C-alpha cells in the first residue's frame, strides 16, 4: 500500500497537473470579482470577512466540481491514455492498493487546495483593501470550505470509475461537466438535500445568493446519501479494477 502511494506521488512530482490545479485556486477569487461586476455597489461594500465567505461559494458552484474532475480523470485515466495500464495491473501488488492509493492522494490533494483557497481568498481581500478581518470568522469559513470539499469528494469514485471503464480522461471530464451543471441548477432549484453535486450549495448558498453567508447545515439523511455514493462508487471501482483485463 505504501509503495503504491509512493509510486503515485512520484508520478505527480513529474507532472504539470498539480501546478495547473494550484493556478486555478490562485485565480479563483477573480470569480468573486466577476459576480461583483453585476452589482458594483454591493461588491464595494463587502467587508474582508464577507469577501472571504464567497470563497466556499465559488468552490461549490463554479470551479470545485471541474477541478476535482480534472484531478480524478488525470489520476485514474493517465495510465490508459499513455498505454501503460498493463504495467500497473501486473505489478506484484493487490490491485485495490493501486485504487486506494489514488483515492487517498486525490482526497488529500483536493482538501489541501480547498484549505489553501481560503488563504488566497483572504489575501485577495486584503489586496483589494477590504477591512474587517475576523480570525474567528475565518475558522468558520475554513470549516464550510472543507465540508464542501468532503461533499464533492464523495462523487470522486464515480468519476474515477468512469475513467477506468472508458479507459481515458475525456468521459470523466464530461461527467464532471454534467456534475457542474447539476450543482449550478440544483443549487437554484433546491435539490441540495438529495443531489450530491448540489449538496454544497446547502452550506454556502447558490450563486443567486451573493451575500456569501452560510445557508444551513445538511441533514443527517443528506450526509448518508453522500457517504453512500462514495462507498458504492469505491466498491464498484475496486470490483471493476480487480476484474479488469490486462489487455485493456
């Protein structure tokens, strides 16, 4: 298991994808400015904390699903596009170790980016001259952001399964684009109680609610659905990889 993690980390160190994901997070506060262009008076009146609170909203409704889709498609589909999947499937290690190593790495990678997004959003707020720094409020924003990240990660095994079934990166990216649409529409339509992609908007509000304040907490039933999606997807992913033909 540890050897599988080491191999996957080695692949990441020699890939530009981590830098691209970092770049996405670094410029994500620009989306806040885009929303503000529609209501300049509202945008100019935002305090530092109100501006930072828009970070989780950006993650849940704008770039979070697509970013996770890119990371998952790359991590699980790369060997297929490079034609080296047989090398992975025939290594003297259990195949589920390979799957679990990838899941752990994507999860840690994504949550680290989510946490970093709060820092970057705060830095942008300072650069824009926003006042009203609130350390206690920042911890609340970080908590909301990590919960959004965890909810979106519950969809990751489904995207990963799509990558290994289709043996590439295109189909999982298409699925992520559909998930992005579901998050946007579901947030407005109020589907956040049962649609995993839209559940983060229950915490952050939708892009139609630009105040940036937390909406409400998810019910226990919603968390059960989200965790169930993750577990079913992961079991399906491991089952498929364990039975995959090396020739594929």
